[in-house]
């Protein structure tokens, strides 16, 4: 299985993955975030992205003020920079968004180890399903996404899952 904790795999991927790698490297973003155990998640790492897909980087952070200040100091000059900290479902989270080299980039921090965060867990389940189901299944997922269907809903639709697709995907045994 691909080690998604290290973005080096992107160097050997498709054109968009290589461009994502170059963008992340030129920003030094993974190095800047190193203390927060960053992981690139979402659709680009698993090759089911569409042109508007962003680069989602999840982090584990306990001190949101310190995390925010570090991000502001490092990326505030980037296009469309915005950062906020809010509490959702009793969990404090900081979200930073900006644009660089043709990518929307989102940095997401919460006080949960990155490999236990839903974004990572979803990506791993989706990756394993894609490996098992093959090229045609991947094409159908991409087609649904091109037609505006969100990733988790696309998987749920093709797998015949009922209920909340975000929860149901996490319940699968992969």
C-alpha cells in the first residue's frame, strides 16, 4: 500500500499529482507543518480528482493559537488566504485556505492524530476499494464526480450503501 504519510509517491504519479508535489515542495508546506504530522488527503492522492479538487492537508494540533500563528507567519501572503478556528461537534478545529500554483489548498488541524481523522480514514477506505474494484469502478467514480457528486456519495451510490455515506464508508471492513 502507498505510504500516504510521505508525499514522495506523488513524484511518480499522474501529471496533476506531480504538479501537486511540486507545489507542496515549492511552498515547503509539509516541512513547515512537520511538527503537526501533516498528511495530504482527498482525491488527488488516490487519483479520482476533478479539475476543481483541492489539496487537503490534515494536521494534529493541540494549541490552535500556536498552530494558527505558525500558518499565518508562513502562508499569509498567498492568494485568497483565510484562517479560522471553530468548534464543531465538541471538537476545536482550525482551517486555513489559500490558492497557489493553480491549486486551492486547505490546511485542517484538530486535536486528533492524523491517521485517526475521518479525512484520512475515508481516503484509505476509498483507496482500498479502488484497488479491489479496478479501473472501470474508478472511471465510474470520476464520472460521477465530474457530474457534481461528492466523493463519499459517489462511492456509496456505486456500492449500494444506504444512510449517511460518510459514516457508512467508515463502517466498511477495508
